[in-house]
C-alpha cells in the first residue's frame, strides 16, 4: 500500500478509503493482500466523499 500512501500525500486525504475485492465484493482491511473469501489479490480502494 505504499503507492496508495504516496498518491494520498500528493492529492490530499479525502477520507478513509473502503477496500473491496473486485471479484467477490468482500470488504477488506487496508493491509489485506489477498481476499480471504475467494483468494484473489485484485483489490479496489474507493473513497467516499
């Protein structure tokens, strides 16, 4: 998540992002590398403003 932290510093912090598996939709913690439900590593981060 180092890249996400760098981007957040550049554009500002708009709130706490929500992390979600792109395959099954499970909500995840920010430090999750793989989805515990389906095992995929394709994680999306959404910021709700």
